[in-house]
């Protein structure tokens, strides 16, 4: 192995030492990217937000998250537990009872999520206006393209019929 290379395949930085920490690595095997993909998906964000309030049972989480399937919730909780963000407690009762709560690490992530939600709430009107303006531009461009196509078709028909 060359001097200065890393043996860990998930290590994202280069070996030169002048790595800009603000430069995100786009490689699929990058651990930072994998963690961001996990914690920034919509289901994980919702689970973390709900668990910040208190410990919840699986069924409580499922009822609280509109649109999530049982399979997706199980999968999301399993991933968050694996990443050390959620703690799972199984109670030896019949029927089985499983509780979920944030770990101290998960709690620190919730503070970041809260900042993101606060930003979103503060800028939702600007984003809605930008979306409406974009949609209007797209519609106008589509109408112009359709008119241009109709005009080209009209000209082509005229050429074909005059050539007979």
C-alpha cells in the first residue's frame, strides 16, 4: 500500500492533508454520506422528533407518523438503533411490549433537527413563492414550446401540400 493511503474503504478524505472539511464526498461508500443519508431521510427525522418528547411504544410511533408502513417503521428504528441514536427496550410480557427512546447521541441530533425545522418554518412562505414562480415559468415554457411545435407543424403541412 502506498504511503499516506488509508486502509478503511469508507474513509472519505483524500491523503493530501489539505482536505476541506466543508467539501462533501459524493462516493457511495463514504461513511459521512451514509450517515447523512440515514439521519436525513423523512422517516428518521420524524421518529427522532417524536422520541425527543418521551419514550414511545412501536404502536404509538406508528399511529403518530402518517403514511409510514409497519415494515418501514421497523426498518427505520433498526437503523437508528444500529447507529446508536435510539435505544430499544423489550419488556418480557405477553403480548410483547417494546419501547423506544433517544440515546444521548440521538438527543444531540434532535437539536440539529429542531434548528432545521425552525429554519423551514421561518422560510416556508419564501419557498412557496419560489415554487409558484418556478411552476409558472415551467408552464409558460411548456406553452411556448407547444406553440412553436404547432407552428412548425403548420409550416410543414403547408410545404407538403404546396409541393403537390
